[in-house]
C-alpha cells in the first residue's frame, strides 16, 4: 500500500568498524576538562587539569583515584586512559556513543557501567546526560558529555571526610555516585508528580482549555523518555548486587541492596504517573462528551420549543383571502393560548426526560 | 519540543550521605511515646514511657519484648534502640523515611520489614501510615508515624492470654501484627467495594450527574494508591514464608502460609475492583453517547417535521401582487391538507427508522 | 484531594485471633445435615444424620468414608470432626470462612482443598457455593454452605457400582468430586456463551435498546465473578497432579491430568467470552456512532435545504412600501423557479457527498 | 443485582462417569469408513473397509500401519481399536469428545495427540474438524469427525514413494500428518490476510457502509476462534520436540524443530492480523467521527448564516401600523445591504476558523 | 453466524514434501550472481562469477571464504553448495523460502541463521530482503533474494584490511555481517522517528487534514511489519552469545554481547515509537472531539439567540383582524426592546457557561 521512503541520511558513523572511537551525539562543549580526586582515609588531593596524564602518577598507590572527564570530543584523552587502564576497544567505543542504552558489562579487571543522569540545570531545564563509569580495584573513571553534574554534594563529603566514604574503597565510591544519580531521578519524578496533579486539578476545575491535550501529550512523551532512561538502570543495580565480581566488597552489597530498593521505588512511581496521565486523558475525553451533551440539550430545548410555535405564527401570517380564523374576534387570543399550552407541554416533557 | 522546567526545590534530604537518620515525611506528631510489652506464657508487663531505655532491662530474659515507638521525630530514641540492638545504619535510615516502599531485609540476627498500615481513623478518614518492624530472637520493635493503630485487639489478646499468642515466640508476634494489618486491608477494600457498587447503581439508574466522572477518577486514584501500598506486601509475606531465617519457627510457617492466602485474596480483590471501575467508566461513556443520540433524535424529528411546513407557510406569507393560489376559495384548506399529509409521511418515515 | 471516608463497619470477625472457628458468610440455612457414605468394592452403607459422631464408627475400616456436611452454622459439628481427624485449627477456620479464595494446602496426613461450586438451582438461578474438602487416607470430608449440590450423579454411581469408583480409594473419590464440579463449570460457561451470542445477534440486528449497555455490564460483572471463582481452581488441579503426597495413587494421576485439561479448557473459554463481551461493547459503541451520524445527516439535509428557501420566502413577506419585485407580473413564479433550482443544487451536493 | 438464570439444559453427557465413550459433537455423518494404509520401503497396501478389524492382520509386521477412521458415531469401532492397541479409557473418551482442547498425552507405549484441522471444503466454506491421533511404535491411528481432510497429497507421496516417507517409521508419518495440518493453517491464515487488506482498503476508500462494523466483528470472532484452535498446537509441537519418548527417532527431531518454526510463524501471523483488525476498527471509528464533524460543519454554516437573515426578514414582515422603516424609500435596499454584509462577515469568520 | 469462505488458491508449494527446494517469494531477479571473497591476514582474493563451483577450490585452505549468492531462482546453485558443504535438506528448503521467520539453527558443523535485511534502496524505498547465512569453521555462505545489500562498507574493510577483520575467523565475519544489519535497522528506525515527530507536529498545529488517519494507520502497519522482522533477531543474537558451538571463538563473544545491546536498543525504540503512534492517534481523536464541540457551540449560540426572536417577529407578522398590539403607537419599539433584552440575557447566559 503506502511506500515508505527514506527521509534522512543514514548516520554515517553507524557503519564504522566495531571498536572505532568516534564521538556520536550533540557537541555539548568543545573544551574537555579533567578532574582528578585522590583520597584515602587520611589523605586528599584534588587536581583540575586539561591533561589526563596528570592522573597516572596516582595509579600505583593504595588510595582511591576518581578521574572525571567532562566532554567527549577530545577522543585522544579517552584513548590515553584506555591504554593506561587496559580498557577493551568496545568499552571506549561505548564511552563516546552518547546514544547508548544504559547497561553494565563485567570485564576481567573492571566493571563498565553506562547510565543516564537526569537533573535540572540552573535555568530549570531538564537535562539528560549520559555518564559512563569504569570501576577498577583502586580507581573510578567517569565520562560525562559536558560540565555540570549531580555529584557536588559527594565531592564535598569526600573533601570534608563526612560519612564513611573516605574509609572505603572504589566500590563504595561507585555506590555513592550511583546513589546520587538515583536521588536525582527521584526528585525529577517528584517534579512530574506535581505537574500531573496540577493538570488533574485544572481538568476537573473545567479550566482546561485548548492547550490541555497538548500538555497531556507532552507529559506522556516525557514520561516515556524518562522511563526509557531509568528502567534499564534497575537491571544494572540488580546485576551489581548479584555480581560475584571481586571488586565489590561484601559490605558494599547492603548499600547496593538499599539502592536497588530506591530504583524499584523510582520505576514504580513512573508507572503510577504513567497510568495517572492516561486516566486524566480519559477523564478529559469524558468531560468533553459531557459538555457536548449539554450544548446539544440547550439547542434541542430551544429549537424544539420555538420551531413549532414559529410554524403556527407562520400559518396565520399567510395571505389567503379565505382564512376564516383571521376574522374571528378572539382568533389571536386562541392562538396565543394554544402556543402557551404547547410551550408548557414541552417544558413538562423535558422535565420528565431530566433535561431541565 | 516542550522543554521540561523545574517546578520545585529538590528534596534537600535526598542528598544526605547514606545511612543518615533524618526524618522524612509529614510531621504527624511532636511527641514520641514508647510502649513496652513484655510477656511469656505466665507473665505479662506493660509500660508506657517516653524513654526507650526503660525497655533495655527486659532484654536478657527469655520472654518476648515488644517495643512500639509512636512518632519518628525524636530520632535520638531510634538511635539508642539501634545501638542497643545492633541495627545496621541503613535500617535506621529506612525507619525514619516514611516514603519508603514496603520491603523486607534479612540481616544476620534480625528481620527488617517496612509496610503500610491502612485504617479508618475515628473520624472515618482513610489513613496511610508507615510501620517498620524489627524482629529479633526475643524482641519485636515497631515504629509508627503517630499514635493510633490496628493492634488494639492484639494487645488485648496478649494481656488476657486469649488464643495461643502468650505461648509463642517473637516470630508469632510478628505474624500476629502482620495478620492484623492484612485484616484491615481487607476491610478497607470492602469499603471500596461498597463505594463501587453504589456508583454502578447510580450510573445505571441514570442518576449520574456532573460529579460522576470526578467520583470515578477519585476511585481510580485511590485504588492505584492502595494497590501501591498493598502489592509489595504480598511479596514480603511470600519471602517470609520461604525464608530460611532461624528466627521463624517451623510451626509459624503454617500461619504465614495462611496469611499469604489472605494477601493474595486482598490483591486479587483490588484488581477486580480496578477492572470494575474501568468498566463503569466505559459504561458511563456509552450512556452519555446514548443520551446524546436521543437528544439529537428529538431535535431532528421536530426540526425535520416543522422546517418544511414553516417554509410552506412562508411561501404563502409572501406579498406578491400576482399569487393566484391566494385567491382560490379553498387555497387555505389545500395548504393545510398538504401540510398534514407531509406531517404524516414524516411520522411514517421516522417510525420506519425506529426513531419513534 | 478527595478524602476517603469509611462507609461501613469493619467486619468484626476479621479481628478474631487466628484459628478461631467463626462462621462468615450469608446464613444459608439454620439446619445442619450430615450425610455419611461408606463403601468398598463389595459393600455400601448410606446414613443421613444430624450428628457427625455417627460417622466415627466407620473410621478404622479399610473402606472409604465420605462425610458430607451441609450448613456451617453448627460449628460444634465441625469442631468434633476436627478433633476426631486431627485437623489443624487454620483448616477449621478456613472451612467456615465462606469468602475464602479457592486453594489447596498439603498437611502431613491430609489434603485440604477449598473451591467454589457453581450450579443452576432448580429455579434456574446461578448459585455460588463454597465447598471445602479434606482428603485423608481412607476418608473424604466435604463441607457445604447449604443443601443442594452437583454430586447426585456421583452418589448414584457409588450406590449402583457404576464405573470404577467402588474399586478405588479416597483419592479417586476426591477426583470424582472435583470432576463433577468442573463439568458444572463447563455447563455454566456454555450457558454464558448462549447469552453472549444472543446479545451479539441483538446488537447486530439493531434491536438493541436502552437496556443493552446494562445487559453488557451485567455479563461483564458476572464473567469477572465466575473467572475469580474458577481461575484459582486451575492452579489447585495442577498442584494436585504434581503433588508428591502419598494419598494420591499413581493411577489417579492420569485422571487428574485429564481433569487439568478440562480446567484449562474452562478458563480459556472464559477468557474467550470475556474478549467477546468487550468486542460486542465496542461494536455497540460503533453502531451508536453510526446511528448518530445518520440522524445528523437527516437533520442537516432537511435544514440545509429549507432554511435558505425559508429565508427567500421571508424576504418577500416583508412589508416595505417600495419593493419592486412584488409588483412584477411573474415575480412569484421567478421566486419559485429560484427556489426549485436551489433545491436541486442542494440535492446534487448531498449526492456528491454520498449523504443520500 | 442481575440474577443469572439458566437458559439451556446442561450437557447430559458431561455427567457420565469418567472414561465413558460417548460421542459429543455435531453428527457429521452416520457412516463410518476405515482406511488402512500399510507400507514399508518396498511394499504398499491400501484397504478401504467398514470394519476396523481388517487392520489387525497388519499389526505384527515391521511395516508402518496407518488406520484412519472417518466418523465417530460408531463407537464400537473405536472400542475395538482401543482393545486391540491397549489404549487407556481416557484416551477413548477424548477421541469421541469433539469439543476437546488440542493436547498431547504421553502414555507408556503410545503418544496421544488431539488437534483441530482447518481447511476450506470444496464449496469454499472454512471447516473446523477435530482429529485425534495415536502414535505407536509401528502404527498411527487417526480419528476424524467426517470424510474429507488435508492428507491427500501425503497419501499420494506414500503410494508413489515420493520424498523420504516410505523409508521412515511411524514417527515420520506422524510428522508428515502434522506438517500437512500446519501447512493448511498457513493457507487459511493467508486467506484471512487478504480479507483484512480488502477491508482496510474499503475503509480508507470511504467505501465502508453499514455492514463494515459487522464485517469487522465477524473477522474478530473468526480470528479468536482460529487462534483458539491453533495456539495449543504450538505447545504440542514444542513438547513433541522436547519429548524423550522412545517412539520419536533422533533424526525426526530436526523435522519437528522445523515444524515448530512454522507453528510459531502461524501464531505470530494470527496475532499480527488480530492487531490489524483492532487497528482498522479504531480507524473506522475515527473516520466516522471525522464525517460527523463535517456534517455538523455544513449544518452550522448554513444555519448560522441564514437564521439571522431570516430574523431580519421576519422583523420587516411584522404588521405594526407604526413601523417607520417600511415607509423609507430605500428601506428595502438598506435591508438587503445589511443582509449581504452580514453574509460576507459570516463567510470571513468561517474561513478564519478553517471550516471552509 | 457468518460463514468464512475461501478467497484464494492455497499456496501450492506448501504441500510439497518436506525438504523440497522450491523458491517461494516474489521473483526479485532472474539472474543469479555469486560473489566469492577469500581472505586471511595477508591475502585477499575476490571473484565475481555465475558459477558457484568456482568457490570450491578455496575450501581446503585455512583462510576464510565468504560466498554470497544473489538471487534464489537458480536452485541448482544452492543444491551444489548444499552438496559441497553437507547442508541438511531442511536448511536448503529454508534458504529458498523467503517468507521464513528469522531464526537460528545449530547443526553439528555449521550454524544456520535466517534474518531480514532492512534498507533504503537508491530510490529511497524501504526494502525488506531475506538473507540466510551458513557459518562453518572456515567459510560463510550468504543467500540474498536480489542484488544490493548493506555490506559494501564491510567489503571495503576486508579489501583494505581496515579494523581487525582480516586477522579473525569466520565467526568474526558472521558478527560483522550481523552488525551491519543491525546498524541499518537503527537507521531505518530513526527515519521512522522523524516521520512520527512530523506527524505529531502536524496534528498539534491543527494542520491535520483528512489524510491524517490514513498516515497514522500507515505508520502503524509499517511498524508492526518492521517489528515482526526485527524482534526474532534479538533472540537470535542472544542464542548466538550463549551458544556453546565451537565455531564461535571466546573473543568474539564480547562483540556479540555488544551487538546484543544494540538489538535491545533497536527493539526498545520500536516499542517506544509504537506507543507514540497510539498516543498521537488518541490525541487526534481528542482534537476532533474538541473541534466538534466548538462547531456545536457556534450553532447552538446562533440558533438559541435567533430562533426565539424570529418567533416574536413571526407572531406580529400574523394577519388577525383583531391584534391590538399592532395598533399601539409604540408597539414596534416595545417589541424591539423586548428582543434586545432577550438577546442580552442570552449573551449573559452563554458567558456564564463559558461558551463565549
Ligand atoms: Mg558498526
Ligand atoms: Mg548504541
Ligand atoms: Mg556533566
Ligand atoms: Mg539513597
Ligand atoms: Mg540506567
Ligand atoms: Mg533505604
Ligand atoms: Mg542519599
Ligand atoms: Mg526511600
Ligand atoms: Mg500509628
Ligand atoms: Mg487473618
Ligand atoms: Mg485461611
Ligand atoms: Mg479505548
Ligand atoms: Mg484475624
Ligand atoms: Mg482464613
Ligand atoms: Mg474468596
Ligand atoms: Mg450445597
Ligand atoms: Mg470430566
Ligand atoms: Mg479428556
Ligand atoms: Mg475427560
Ligand atoms: Mg464427568
Ligand atoms: Mg473436552
Ligand atoms: Mg475428515
Ligand atoms: Mg511444512
Ligand atoms: Mg523450515
Ligand atoms: Mg518458518
Ligand atoms: Mg509441506
Ligand atoms: Mg519449511
Ligand atoms: Mg516473513
Ligand atoms: Mg540483496
Ligand atoms: Mg554495532
Ligand atoms: Mg556498544
């Protein structure tokens, strides 16, 4: 029947040989910044650099090194890190593919996790940013698309030695990063809940206007998109908790289980909101039908009452020579009487039908 | 397309380090009360206190100690209990997070269960209250958001030595508490069933009015909310029954299986009611369409009959000098005859179409 | 938003201590009757009594004893049976709870099965009755809410030694009872199929009237209710067939597998009918829309033709002194010609739009 | 609420003792014919008889014997076969129950398969016929409700020694029979696909008429019925492939796997068509709404334009003595001007609203 | 009720004996071309031929041989390959059946994979082509329906020794082929995403016209068809990754896992788009209802205002001799006043109802 025709150029990059490191995604920023945090229970160093090699001095110590790369255009930085930490070519390919589905891969000596970070930027716009994380025995690498993230509070905890983070290994740092991400999912979702409640209140207050359907559709789209970013995350945390990888300490597992609880809660909340949006949509349709019914009733009542009366008036407006009623003395009053009786009968009829 | 913008401040508490004990939730009450019940087959003590340390004397005995804390603001009480009973920091964090999803965690020497207690308060308002429960070898700790619960009948059974509770251990007390909760789920659900049947009767009796859609929507929302509180509970009981934890006696398992039956029944009933609400919604839509159809038929019949007749009257109301019909002796009567014939033909037509 | 308020008293019974034997359900009958059938391959005794202790003489023989209790108000009979056959308190509690979900429990020396028996009473009304059954090595106990059941043909087979029942043990009797129940499910379901086909025929023959939606809703409700009674039964038969309980002979398993086939067929038929009801509902909505469309077309055609014509007549009914057309000799005929042309153009227009 | 009342007599047969051989189903034909084909790689005999005992001479040979029974009324034939081949009573009961759900049972020395054969008869009517098949080490028994089947091509292959059938055992014959059945499913399904495409084309070409909803409903019903016949078949083939029954040769398993592929394809195609029918239904509803909208626009435009104009004409048709406008020289022309301006303004308004 | 009648001739081919090699499908091209690529890390040969036997010289070397056959009509080529590489008759049957469902079969010394290749041809039309692939220890055979595929970039990589392909075995070639296919799925899907967004924008901009429903239906159909081609592919890759077949090297498994990620992403994207299409459909229906409501309001306002006024004018257009109002000096002005007051009251009423 319909012939499907191509609309767009196929993504050139998609035909590169497997393992090619080629940045896919919007160019968030040209500048790449590297942030290196190195800590143990009694030491702490922080270094902001443009050169990833500054981090390599820290490697042989038994401290934890967190290297955070902001900006994926400068693929040479990523290649250097890949070489230094012996990362698989497919890992590097995935790091720079910002359209990747959230996932976890277990390699022999590191874990590789890709996920989406959702947060409201300073201007209040919801931001979807892909983060990939490599977790080794004594280091954590994170790759972000651009500056700005949800880890500021975590950085502060590390520098101020708040909580138990400084006394733990790289697996706990991984947990802390993921925990910050999930906490932000929750706050994004709660913002959605407020929107949905406002919409529901509007629809019920009959203050819905022409823009209501597009607001509902917008929320549907957005919830589908968020769902798609967050749902695979649940599976990632589940696999982390179950993983027998030696990098993850037995004590950290309790924390991962707690994190899993939260991701379950996040995804159940998403599904709840989704169902609520559909339900509001149904309600909106019902209310439109109800209003249409009311409009029709008004029209029908008025038309049904006056059309016959107008007909009667029309009859006695005819100009036939021979129309005896016209000459009766009380003809006019009789006609009025008939019309008033008809009017009252109509009212009774509509009252019986509960239209009035 | 649409840009999602932040509406609310993110929950500050969500960025605290893991394991922080910080009360989340509505401040139900400022006062914290502690109720301590200590019993064995032949002894019974009850103590109401504000100080949780009063309970610690009971600990070393081989009796069962039930410590019930009402009100979660005074986190120092919770911390003292945590210290005394060696609870994990994440357990304490979950106790004070009243937005937590129902769940069960098995620790080495205690079980930790979080669930929602649903009950009608004295003023008849449905109340959702989070309860967390720690079950150890010889003690049960319960934490409630505020005074008032569904355990009064259970307290009476303990003090009067009714049933088998006084001869059993802490696992049976846990069962008895959960059983009371499930029994209340059932009675809340039955109340819903009544509401749904009333609504259905109203809709069918065509006594639905403008508020019907909002009633339906209200029930939908509420059933979604209840469902969300109760469904995870099913999994909790299932895991309890299957658990190989040494705290749960073999004899208690039969009781847990029975409890599981009841939670299955509760959740199936919820799903039944949910389907019934959707079905009533559909029915309401159909009835509106039916009514609209009837309204349209009335309008169409009246308009279709009288508009042509009015036209005829209009024709002979024209003032042309040369209109021979006007001067015919029986012109007026002929016109009436024509109009009556037309009227009858219309009636026959509508009768054929089954509109009359 | 909406505050949910309590409507009904909570079920008092629900707060009783676990294991309490307290009759829940409609009081079907005040009288309790006990029917005792004792048989082996070459013996047969039948006893109708009001006293359950009459059955205890039969216990030690290697015959099969079937004790059928009709009416659950006289809980003392049930307690005596429980004592005599060493039944668990929870079993007894479930026997008298007629709102129980169908289920199977395996105890050490008996099987306990709860199910719903559906059958048309003599007055043709569909009856839902809960039956609980205890199956021991040499006895079967059945508890019904009231007189009347679907086992008459089975009783006859036992007394006349028809089929293989007299040569088999208590497990085969259990099978025969369940088989009779499933056969009746099937005949209830087939009755539903007839109803649905009648409804479908009515809807298509446009003979649907105002009561059609309530008929559809009634069928939906009833199918939901039947489904809820029958679906757990499937799981019961499945577990019976898989059960490693020593009461069930290897030869009986073939019969249970056959029974399982039938329960699958019953539940698939239910789901088929359910889908058909929804489909008829959709069809009904479509037909209403179609009819409304037709009604609107009739109105539109008549109004669109005559309203302009009436306007023209109205123009020449005005009483201006200076209206030259009125004095033209053929003015009246010209107006008629114009109106007839307009009329024909309208007809052509509607024909083009396929409204005529 | 609504009381469900019995409509039909319960199926008498359903209360017979288990294992009774009593024909259920429409009486397809009174005559029973038996067709016996006996073959090995180098021999072939075919015998048409009315007496099933003619087949028993063939039993002890190491050839393959295929006994096909058409017509199930003569239950004595079935009983004789059952006796000769040592079939379980439940097998015989299922053979004559033509309402049986498709299934497979593995007995110690034979496989028993029940399935539905779908094919177009010579008059083009779709036929559902139940076939049951018993597969032993050296024989295959098939029982059909009436003459006529889909195995003619297979019979020809056997008699002409085409393909590998003559060199294989009874398991390959079973496969060949099932393969013929599945091939016919596919061709029935493809016929459905054509119907659905025709319907879709009609609906889009706006050539849908009053019969469209009943056509859609008819396809829905039929697809539900076909689905119900075919879906259990998938499970049968899967269990055959996985079966460890010694009758099935290792080499035949590849063929069964291939057959499984085809049944998957058949059932996916059914589900695709099902979704397409629903989608066409939705589309039909949308098109009705669109048409109704257009009808309403025509009515609204005409009425909205002429009703005010008619009012103006009505005003100057009044017969008051003192109506100065009537005596103005250009009153009539001014009124016409006013009406024309109003008319044009209305057109502009409708154009703005995109209704014209 | 409705009798289903045959419409089409059953597919003759479907009744052939199993294992028959008979081409099913549209005849893409009459010409069969064979392309033979033979490579190792330091050698490369390419041969275009019409004769498949040219490839057999390469067989015994420890290089990788890729034989690509375009066009399936010349079944003798396929039979020769089957003979040379010892392929099972069912494999050959499946190769030429272009309506086959995507699947994987593991044979003793080769893997057999059937899948659909989706790509936009040079003229921009979406093309569904079946490809079957046989993967042996040192060879890969691919069978396409016609010239043209998505492997050009892969051929270039082999000839130019780009990436790691030249240093790997036949399993990596298999991976590279499947990877190219999945990359094209993604680009086809992205094209769909653009279409859907355009449609959504149109619907919201109220620029939808009569063709919108058929566009939506077209997208629905197409997405169902694509889904059906792609979904089984996911299972194929999963089984490949899990397979213990000795042909697949341990190092290739990482690549297959990466490929699996991409197929998951493809199928999740399809489901997202599917949900979006349904959502747009719903939105379109809502917007139609909204528009209809607006149309009805305009009609109702105009009719409700002018019908009563016209009635009043009609009354004073009657010709009774005795109508005192007509002779009052200010009768005409009083009537105008009454009509204006009525008009204003109506406006106030509609304003209150928020219709204006
Ligand atoms: Mg690629
Ligand atoms: Mg990707
Ligand atoms: Mg960032
Ligand atoms: Mg957290
Ligand atoms: Mg994630
Ligand atoms: Mg927690
Ligand atoms: Mg936190
Ligand atoms: Mg939480
Ligand atoms: Mg409380
Ligand atoms: Mg209970
Ligand atoms: Mg119970
Ligand atoms: Mg719907
Ligand atoms: Mg209780
Ligand atoms: Mg109970
Ligand atoms: Mg129940
Ligand atoms: Mg009874
Ligand atoms: Mg039976
Ligand atoms: Mg059977
Ligand atoms: Mg049977
Ligand atoms: Mg029976
Ligand atoms: Mg059956
Ligand atoms: Mg036949
Ligand atoms: Mg086949
Ligand atoms: Mg095949
Ligand atoms: Mg296939
Ligand atoms: Mg075939
Ligand atoms: Mg095949
Ligand atoms: Mg295909
Ligand atoms: Mg090709
Ligand atoms: Mg790839
Ligand atoms: Mg990848």
